């Protein structure tokens, strides 16, 4: 066994990940579930695009239904397609105070 094989790699300090460059993130709502895990999403600016589910969401079996609010990542080169990267939790109605108090 040579010395080169027994050496340990030099460990460097890990830096936090920088946000992806050139990615456009925008919120939208699922309006149609299509084949092959594709979804039609209406963005908050009114544009409809076709989106697929992010790999981590597939891996963790996060279900997406019509009417869900999601965050979509889009490439600046093709604004007709996107990737669903986050599903927002459904809105919970706040508890209304009693009128008697």
C-alpha cells in the first residue's frame, strides 16, 4: 500500500449554498393535473404554464392536488415550463372571537 492511498483528504470549511443564479421563482395555483406528473399552473401574474414536480418532492411523496398553492422555479430561457419546488400549507381559518365577550 502506498502512502498516497493512506492519506486522508483535506477537509475545508463548508460554505452555505448560494441561491441558484438565473432562476425565476414565482407563486401560483394548480388548476389542472395532467399525465406523467405534469400540472397546469396559473401564476399570480395570470400566465398559465406547464410544470413538473421537483425530485425531492417526488422522493418524499408530497401529493399535489388541484387548488394547491405552490412555488414555481422557471428558467429565463423558457418561460412556458417550470418546476414545482414548494407546496404551501393550506390556509387555516383563524378562530373568530365570540360576540358575547
